[in-house]
């Protein structure tokens, strides 16, 4: 999932070439740079200083316990019960036959992790991979360029987020496409025979359309026009850049958080936050666990990522000690309105903010995120992470892991989602073998 992007007015007709598209986009972005906060921040060439200490060190390849194997089997049950054989895709949410490219990238990561753990045999892996690629090859593209933001998993029709058919599409998300690009690169490395097919598929996508000025750009269809926006906030932007760079895209500006980062003390820990303020950018700025743990599980963390991830985890453990309340936060679906929230360590200027896409605050709906708990346990394996994971064991269900439990009253958050179960599988693969990109 990706944070809400900022908007710039940049209508472009679908039949323009990539060169003309980028020229127009840069011109429009240049106008926006002169007028809004994005420009003020990005003209500031100062870089945030990184302390010399790297903090906690990741622990890949620790091996699995008996309980870990049971947890992995529970997570894979989601992908057995929500698989669409007619398209090769998997539903993002229980009883909702729709998905984004982020969701489908997560599915492919889960499949790769399940193969690495031996949960699926080679025949099942190849059958599912083949069906998945066949589904991607059949996707209608937004304006003939890139995959739409959402699809009906039964028919591959372009839809909006409510799964209502929208024949012209609603735009593309560069972050969502990047997540799938990461998964496809790992699939190609681990199963080289798929290489020609994957590259033929990507040759039909205008990947250059989602990058400009070294950053990621998404699009939205509004009032009959296509508008473009710089996409991604701290953590997400660096994750997307690492994925896009694996396919030769120019995303150098997004590859480090230092140009857009400031330090903020939260629960006694200095964490890296995004200094592009929500009021200036029209986009929420949550700092969450998700992009950091995914980087660790898939490519391994670089020095900057190790530091920022360590600080994020330490802030969550510090809050738990100070309040007596288990704290594990990330982006998650919830089983009531507004249905999707970013449980942030810091967001929109506030510590421990719980934000919806529209920027509204929902602190009373903060949850203890199951996938965050499994992720930090796999990454660091501290007594605190072990305690939280054990305390969430009751969230195992017949069709996978539920998303978490509400902090206020301990009720189970009954949302049953692809991403929760995919992160559990990736976390356990990392704990057993290490990063997916580095394991053959």
C-alpha cells in the first residue's frame, strides 16, 4: 500500500510518447516547484546527518521453531482459500474480489517465501507462477501505459477501490508497481527460465512514465483528465526506488531519505521522519514499520535503512515500557470504518498518530499489528518481540492470520488480508534463510 500522493495539475493525453510525457510532466512539476511546499523542500540541498551508531543489528537465518512452522502454515492458508484460478491472482481482502499491484506483489513474495520454506512443492510453485504471469499478461493497462491501481481478481477488469468497474481506469501507483517489480526480479533470479517471459511482459509497460527527476511519479484520473504526482513518503519512497532501480530506472533522488528527512524524538527515541509536511503537500506523512521490514526481508537493509529501522523499532518498545501497552504499529486494514489506517510512530506532526488516507485521526482505533509483530521478531528477535508474538497467537484463524487486536479494549481486529499473511511468510522466510533476493 502507498501513502496518499501529492497532486500537481498535469493533464496529458494517452497517445503521447514517453519523451513528450516526461517533458510535459517536468514542465508542470517545475511550475509546482515554484508554488508549493514540495518545491521549497526539494530546492533545499541539505542532507540530514546520520549518527555513527547503527543501532540494533538484524538477525537473518536464525532458523525456525516448531511454533514458527505452524505460523507459516496458518499464513499460507490465506493463499489457498483466496486464490482465483481463473486469473492467477489472489483477493486482497476476505470477501472482496479485488486487488492492487501492491497486493499482487505481496502474493508473489508470499509464494516465493512459501517455496523457500518448503510449504509448497515445486509443481505447485511453477503452476501458480505460470498462472500469475498469465494473469499479468492479460491485464488491461491504464491509458495503455501501466497497470491500473486496482483490478477485479475474477475478471481482470479495471476497477476503483470499491471494486466498481471503471473501463478507463483510475490511474497508476508507482509504489504499487515497484512492489511488483521487486517480486518479479526475485522470481527471475530464483527461477531464470521465467526471465524472457518477465522481460517480454515488462516491455509492454511504459515503466519510464513512472519516474522523473530521479523520483517516482503516479497518476490519477480526475474530472476526465490525467494528473500526475510525486509519489511516496519516507521509507516507502526508498523501498520503491530500490525496486525500480533493479530494472534500470532512474530513481537516484528517491534512493536515500536524507534529502527529505528530519529527526524527531518520540518516546525518548530519535526517529527519522519526513519533513515534507502534510499541510503543504496534501498528503499524509506516516512513519510506519512496513517499508523498512520489507526492505530487510527482500534485499537486506543498507546502513541508512538499518539505522532508521532500528530507531523505529526502539520507539515502539520504549512506548510499551512507558505505557504498559503492547505497541506494534504499521499500515493495516481494520474491520470497521474507515477500513484502512496507518498506525504511525509519527505522522502529520504528531507522535503515535493513527491516520486514514484523508488525513483524519483515529487514535481510538489503534491496533497491535500482527504483521509488525512477526516482522520485528524476525528482524531482531528481542524478548519484547517474542512476548508480543506469543500474546497474539489467538489471532490464527481457519483461513489465515487476522490483522491484529485493538489497543483500547483488546478486541480482535477481524480483518483478514493478503498483506498480513504475506508479511508473516516473508518474515519467517527471513528468519529461516535470510533475504529473498539473496537466497537461491
